[in-house]
């Protein structure tokens, strides 16, 4: 494991995937909310595909930010969903069937 000083340890949770040497860093300091445009840009899929994945339980649902028309996603949830998509698309690297 790389050296992580105390300040960085507070800001980030560092975890390794058991079968790879890739480092996954998940933000834990302050929750950050991303709006739809930012989520679509990070994930690289269309809006309709995003909502289909939410309906299928493959992507976290949005949270309401006041009125029902204002929604967003926790950045940590989006990061976790992206990591899940990577693991699902590369079963030979992750040990998944």
C-alpha cells in the first residue's frame, strides 16, 4: 500500500481490488452532489440509458434537492457505480464469473 499521510487519510478512503493492482480511491471527506449533466459526462452514456439502468437497479437513483424537478447524485455513489461497471465489463481481471 502506498504511503498515505494523516491528512490524506481523512480525505480519502483507499482500497485495493483483491485481484488487480489498480488503486480505487473513493472520496469520503464531504459529500458532493453532481447534477445530471455532470453524471452523464462522467459515465459516458445517454440520459435514457442512465434511467434504464436506474430502473434495472444497475445505477443508484438520484436524490431530490428541494423540488421534485431538482435532482442530483452523490459523487461517491457515481464513482462506485462506475467501478461496478468496470468490474462487470472485465470479468477476467476481477475474478467475476
